[in-house]
């Protein structure tokens, strides 16, 4: 029952990283807003996860992992309810922040609770199973979201979390005892949290708004300077702290360091399919959310196969021999996706998704290998770091790729507008008609959303 509880925890937190992406076009139209504004629905969630997973892991080690897990579930469930009740895009974004806080608390506690409940020997196997569930949730978000939107509404994307949260809350209460890391003090590293939060927020803002404001504009330059300064101060402060937020010494263990980088790449790659490719299907090809989900589902099915297969093979031939081919396959698939055209056949797109899914499933073994040689007492903070890496990859992927996509769409729309205006100007019609037509084109451009 404890394994079921932890699996459900990771399922809903990871699911909410990608399930909203399939619904963003619907939510964008519902609130009559722009892609840039709607993008924050996904961005703030993974940004909060990225920033607060590590502090949350530290707080859990200090004040009780079971206690923090239950608090996180309450915050996540409350945020889900309020997201579904949102009547404005701004309120929805703020409630996603609340959800993110809950998710950040829940995520890193999973590995140390597994170690405490099942012992060090079985913990690796348990984490492997939970890792498979996590990968399936990440890949399964789009198809699940597509089905929900088709047969219900976008609000149900958030309401579906409620029964899972309630069941998980009860199971955590029953199946686990309280545990701590008795090797650390109860002092909270507020300076580290502050510098890390400010630095990551500024970096994300730069990636999202760089094209809009201009990369050499004053706001962006100031944000870049601020991000570098904040993250630099974070590193300086952490190295001098007796109980740092991030224990940089952990990166001296090469398997942990390499696994963290690999999991970061997994987070970045998932954005290509769950967000960018989804917008291509719905907004360029004109597919419905459900039809888009069916295509993306091929990736999810592949992950269901490749994740347990990778886990079995990794035990026999080593994690390096599994993770490296996985990252290579993800690289190949993203290259293939970059070559999509308006007339690309569905079978080709499905094949691209299959390659990405197989690579993603193999690469996600990084979550298991990360803590393989880490001391048991440091499993909590190590779990926080490696999970934060994946969320950071997702966050920066959303910011960078959506920023690029929005910029390219704006350029294309402006080019079409200029050509249409030039054609109207040279047409053999009255000036009054030309004026009305040009005005309508400009108004349509201002009202349209991607």
C-alpha cells in the first residue's frame, strides 16, 4: 500500500506538469488571452517546482518527511480545486503557483520515505517502479488531457486530482511513520532560498520575454545581470553555509552528477512533445485536442514499454549503457520533429513520437541511478536536487521554446499582414474600401491568439 501511495503522489505531480499543455489552446480561447499569457499557466508551475523542490527536501529532512508530505498534499489538492474554479487567467496562474508549492513539497520526499519504509536493499527497486510511473505520467499528460477536454471540459483537468489526493493522503497517514535526517540542524537557509528563487525567476523571464522586448533592451539586460548576480551570490553563500541548501559535495560523486544532467535533459525534451508539438497539431494542422492526443499517445505507449525494459536491462548491463542511448534517441527525435511541415503525414509524426518515447523511457533511469551511491542520510536532499533538475529542464524548455515559437509566429503574422496590405493597396478598388479592409486586417491581428 505504501508503494501505491508514493506512486500516486508522483503520478499526479508529474501529470500536472504536462496535462495542462494539451489544454492551453482551449484555455487561451476560453479566457480570450494570448499564448504568452497562457504560457505562464505551465511555466509558473514548473518554475515553483524547480525553485522549491530543493528547499522542501531540506525542510522535510529537518522537520519530518511524513508531515511535509501531508502538508504538500493539502496544498496541491487545494490548488487543484481553485484552478478548476478560476474565472480569470490571472487567478488561474496564481493558483498554479499554489499547486507548484504543494508539488515541490511532495516530490523530493518520495525517495527518503521509500528508503525508510522498504529498506536500502529494496529501495532501488521501489524507486525504479515509481520512476516508471513518473515517466508514464509525464508522457501520458497530453493524451489524458485530450480525453478529458473532449468529453468534459478544461476545468476537469484539475478536478481529476482531487480523488487521487484524498486516497493518497489516507494511505500516507496509515502506511508511513515519521522520519528525519538527524545529521543536520533545524536552521533554514533563507538566504539561499531567496537568491535561488530570484535568480531562476529572472532567468525564466529573460527566456520568455527576450524576443518580445529585444535581447539588448534595458529590461532584458538588467534581468540577465540580475540573474547572474543572484545565482552567483547563491553559490557564494552556499559554500560558506554550514547547512547549505544545495550540498555541492554531492556532485563529487560522478554517477549522481551525470544522472542529474541526464534527468535535466529529460525535462527539456518532454516540452518538445507535450507543448510545442501539441501547438503545431492544434494550431497549425487544425487537429482537435483529442486527435492531437492520439498522436502524442504513441509516445506514452512507448514509454510504458521502454521504462520497465530499461530498468531490467540496467540491472544487468549498467545504467550508463541504457541512459546514453536514451539521450541519443531523444536527440534524434527532436531533430526529426524540427523538420515537420504542414503536409507531414500522420504516420511520420507517430514514428517521431515513438523514437522520442523510447529514448525518454530509457533516459529516465537517471532518477534511479542518481542516488545509487549516495549515503542513505542524504537521500532526501539528493532526491530534491535530481528532481529539481528535471523540473528546471522543463521550465527552461517552456520558456525558451515558447519564446522562440511566439517570436516566429509574430514575424509570420506581420509578413502576411504586410503582403495583404500591399495587395489591397494595389487593387483596383475605391480608397474607402481599401481603408476598411486594411483596418479590418489590423484589428483581426490584434484580436487573434495563437
